[in-house]
C-alpha cells in the first residue's frame, strides 16, 4: 500500500530501532544495579508498600501480582538480555509477528518498572523511552516496508520534545528571553559533566549565541520536520547536532539519546540508498498500524493542547501507559548551585572537635578537586534526587531520612549507590547533612589550587542523628 514505503525509510527505521534497543539495555541495567536500595523490599521506598495502596489501573505493573527482590532482578536482567538481543538484530531475524512481540515485551517490561518506581522514576525521559518504545512495536522489521504513518508519528514525538522544551523556556524564566540563561546553566545544572567547567568559562557573548541558537533549534526547526525531504532531513540533522552539544555539556541520562534516535529516523533518508522491493505487508499488520496511528492521534489531543496552554506542563503523562506525553525542561534556571553534603562520625557525642567524614557520590559534586564525570546515558537516580533536595527539602521529605537510616547501618545496597564508604569497618555513630553553595572556580583558582569547585557552607540540612533516633522509621 502507499502508506508502506521502503524508499529511504528503511534506514531510518533501522537506526532508530537499534539505538532504542541499546537505550533499553542501559535502562534495564540501571534498574538492576539500583533497585534494591531504592525500591526493593527493604529499600527506601519499597515496591510492596507502594502497590498495597496504589491500584493496578493507576500504575499497571506485573509487580502488583508478585514482588520479591529476586523476581525484580530476574525481570530486569531479562530486560537487559532481551534488549541486547534486539540491538544485535534478533527482531529482524524472526517473523513479523514475533518481532512485534519482542518490542512489545520490552515496552511492557520497562513500563512495569517505571510504574512502581515512584519518585526515583519521575523523569521525563522515562516516559519518552516508553512512548518511543510503543511506536517501535508497529514499525515492522527488515522483511516489511516501514509504515509511513508510524515514521511520521516518530516526528510528532520529536516535535513535542523540542517544541515543548522551547515553549516552556520562552514562557518561563526571563533569562531565556534576554539570552543570559547560559551564564548560569552549565554550573547549576543537575549533574555537570567533565566538560561543563569549560562550557561555563566560555565568553558571555558566546553564551548568548548558544541561547539564541537553542531558540532557533527548538522553536523554528521542529516545524520543518513536517516539510518534504530534504528539508525535513536537514532539520533533523540540526537537532542531532544540538543534542550532541547537550551531551558534551552535561549528564541528562538517555534524554538526549532518545531524541537523537528520533531525529535520525527523519534524517536517515538523506543518505539511504533505495532498498530492494519488499512484499506487501499482511493485512492484519496493516490493520494494526492503522489502529495504532488512530490511537496515537486521539491521545495526542491533551499533549497538543498543553503546547498551546499558558500554564504549560512539563514532563507529564496523561495515562498510565505513557503512550503520548508532554515534554519540556529548564523552564526556570537556578542562578546559584547548592549541594547537600552528607557526613558521618564515629563519635557518639559530637562537639566542635568532632571529625566528620563525607560520603561521596558517583556523579553529583562533592570533593572540590574531583572533576565531574560523564555517566549519561546511564542514570544515577539518587544523585539526581539529591540535586532536587538541595533546591527544597520538600523534594526529599519521603526518602532522605530513610536514606540516612540505611547509612547508619552500613547498608550494603545503599552504599553501592555511593562512590565510597568512609566507615568500612563499623557504621557511623551519627550522620548529618549540610547545604553548601558551590561555584566553578576561575582559571586562576584552578591553576593555583587544582580545585574545580569552590564551596562555602550555608546552613544545616539535617542535624546529627543517631540510629536510636530513627528506630521504627525504616
């Protein structure tokens, strides 16, 4: 049929699906490595306690029917292996119906994790991965010409990601309109990368150019996705370049990489050679593609209306399956970076002479001489939530004290989320947390001290607590 075409779209489908499968591997692997401390049976926000009060309809998940840490680990490792097989080409080596089942299984398995992940999984890129994954189910495989309607739905997702982010900025912080937001952003973003210090130290006129270019890339270029080739393809190339700029300047889990995968699906026809004619798809597949397309268009009403709303929402899912969502980021920019430093002591009684040792995190800033590392597309969930907690204690109300309680026990799973344990032999007697103001050092300070950060203490976040004060609060 006319709405199935192998003219250039085959390469876009191939690149999109293989990249998405790799990102599924990363997402499932992050779940494997972090779930016990965060949402395990003895975790900070346990899944069993959550599913006991949240009905299946509100958060569909296999873990409503059964949960154990062993089962969750098996589920997540199965997701890693299945995604790796699909990334290696398994979905193109099986019949069409089996290929669809493989993609549907990846989507359903990750949905089960996200829907019980609570605040640890409350990020826009979770919904983006699920939405992109749901469309991958209906793209077919190498034996089927790509459905043009689904390829265009990928552009619709890309449009909402970019255009939504552009609108939320123009409606939000004034620094986006006066082109000064990047005076601060590289320094105050949730998790800087190894090049963020250098980006921050670029001349201010260049920062203004960056902001202006961002507005073009997010407000003007996305409209061109719906124009004929090669214009649409080159518009997607611009988006790939801007996303790679973001990859270099910070750590945003797989947000940038899913966006790049979506953009490559539109850009690939620029270089694709005509493929050999493929047989007509089976009627049942045509029907399913039409139904899926109609369903996405129907569910797009609220996200589309949100784009036009004065009170635009960021990163919102309108139904529990995360099929069609709203996106956006950094509607407001933090001018000052604050970090929570968690410290412990072996002293049962604390005073002015108490020795406090800091817990270092993998990604978030801590020791001033440590250069931030690149972790994306891997997602360090605790590190990200610590950034939000420094903005306001309200963000940490449900989880921070339980986190401290586990540090006071030298809980093995919790300590695995950290870069090291300053109390390897015996648990600390007390834990405290303080808020520091951080800023990147200047070129001169870096040369003189070797420090990438300068910090000054601002206030207490949590007074020294002992295990006896936290009994019954696990």
